[in-house]
């Protein structure tokens, strides 16, 4: 698979998503019911972050037991994380930022990948490594939509998945930007709902978001 093909595959996944829930899973037993609740609400593209000891097993369980879900791995920090995501069977990978080593490993991998950027210099490094789809993170804290528009000027062909500070109140504004392919956020899955097993609530919130938000 060529780098361009990987990027187009990632673009297709992100465009189909509209919203990508950023999932931090503390307990393995929550993984499958959470994925099923999201899928039932029309949210199929999921990002499982490598932030907890349960994360890898949670992603593996989702991939095995919820085939309707398109599971990616987030919080990829280095080449080892990237290899682990690939071995788990993830459909894509996302990082909060990118080191030269991670960009090199991702360019050599066949896993569709979006490096994290917050500045023009970081975006230039991503482009030099062959990545024109990036995660803008942390989006609101890095200047918000004004910053995104500023980056769009010198980089008109870059497509962006902003994440960080995005929720129900402002997701539509981000999705209206022409260089945005999807938004990421954790608001669809409040930690309290996951802890209490409020799967119907998560399904209802997901369905409301998919109904109200227009695809990028």
C-alpha cells in the first residue's frame, strides 16, 4: 500500500465518521458494551487511546466482538505503540504529536496514520514525511478555529481532524470548516456513564449527535 493510498483510506474513514469518540477505557469489561452502544447510535469509527493498562485488550475485544465498529488506536507516542496498534488489528492510528522517529516509523508502516500537530512547523514535518491528514491537537487550546484558518492559508491541501476542547456545543462550527474531515471528542462517552454502564444514554447521545451534525 502506497503512502497516498494509506492517506486516502484514512480520509475515507474520517469522512464517514463525522465524529470520532476518544475513548479512555479503564475496565476491560466496559469495552464491548461501550462499542455496541456507540454503534447503535450510529457512531462506528472509534479511537481507543493507549492511556490505561486495559486499553490494548479493550481494543482487541472491540475488534473481535463488534465487527460493525471501525476501531483505531490513539495516543500513539512511539514506534512500539504503532507496532502494537498494527498487531491488534486497528484500522488506523492517531498520535497527539509526532517525533521524527514516530513519523519515520509511520511512513514505513502500512497502517493509516494521522500525526498530531499544533503549529506550522509541526505540520511541515508531517507533510515532509508524507502525511497530509493530521490531528490538530489540542484544538481549542492551540488557538481554535482562528488558528485552523490561519494554517489553511499556507497549507490548503491539508485535511484536519481537530480534537481537544470539542463538544456538543461547538462541534458543528468545527465541521463547517472546509479543511476539517471529522472531529474528535470524548463528550459522547462521559466517564460517569461508562462507570455506571449507562449504555442507553450513550446510544441516545450518539444518535443525537449524528442527527444534528452535518458531515464535513
